[in-house]
C-alpha cells in the first residue's frame, strides 16, 4: 500500500508507532496520505498529502487508493460540525471539513469502498474568503475543548482551528503555527489589521500560538477551549482574569 485515504471519522496520528505515544495530529475522513514505511503488522508512517505533515497511524483506519486518486483534491467537504456518512452498511459520523473524494450526486468512493452523503456540503470552487465569512466559521467553534493535535469539534488545538476554518473557505494551510506564520502577506501593525487576519505569538524566539482576529481588539483562539479574548499591540489579555497570556509576534493576511 503506497497511498491511502482515511475511512474513519478522525484518525489519530502519533509521534511514534505506539498507542500510548503523543498524538500530534488528526486526519479527517476522506483525507489522503502517502505511506512512507511500515512497522510490524499494524503501524504505518504517513505523510498527509494536503499539508505534508508526517506521523504514525494504524492501517486499520485507511483504505488503499491509487496514486492518481490520491493526487486528486476533493472538490467538496462537509459543512456541518458533525454529519453522517454511509460507508457500505455502516454510518460514520464525520466532523466539519471532512473531504468527500470522487463525490457526485450524493455518492463517492474511498478506494474500493462506496459511500453516500446527503448532508450539507461546501463546494470549494465557489468559496470567496472574506472577513465576514471567516468570522462566521470561526464563531461556530466557540467553547470546543482544547486538545493537542485535535482538528474536530470534540477537541482542537490552536493551529488545528486555523487549518480547519480556512479549509472550509477553500484555503489549504500547513499544520503547525510556525508554518502558518510564513503564509500570506505581512500586516505591519495591529492598527492595520482586519477581521480574518491571523495573529501569531511567540515564546522568546519560537512561535507557539495562533488565533484569528475578529477586530483590532478581539481574537478567537484555542487556549483551554476555543474562546474570545482581548488583544493589544503587546499580545492577548485573558478576558476573564485580565492577565496577559501570549506575546504578539506577527500578523498575516491570507487574501
């Protein structure tokens, strides 16, 4: 198996090939991977094709596909926070932003598996990113719990929130905050920022956190949970405690 597609709702990707090792990412239903190597009868090292992120997962959550299918970007993704997909005789509940490979008229294929979906979809070809759109999408994630490596409404981390929200607008981004900080155009200062710009925060030399600006004064980000806090030119101020939590490093605009 050289290429595969995720056939479960959200597949944990681990730093090392053991179930008790750190989860560094999740791959959503319908996202494709390249198999880099195998370990034993269960584990495979993968590279996700939408962002190049690598890690270990079990092959039981994958369906084999050919290289051509793996290279085809899905034109449609799921729109609702949770939706049901019929895969053979099973119902799989999938999170927002799940890809729908080879999808047409309510049906698609995961390798040799047929699936059906009649829920709300996002047609990526028709998406027009903008401030109001990103605000609407981001606010839907309020109060989702923080989970390191998470990308679903059951748990998400700061850069996972950015990646999924922008995927829903048809923009593919890298997985980690430091990688996302290299995308788009520089906004020199907070007073020039717009709703939908990304803000990045450092720990001395390293970018460790990110969020989406709702205005020059507010940011939505995943910290403990997805929350709205105040922001000024120095960084984030917790709206409940009044304490400064992150130091502002950079602002980027992606459209």
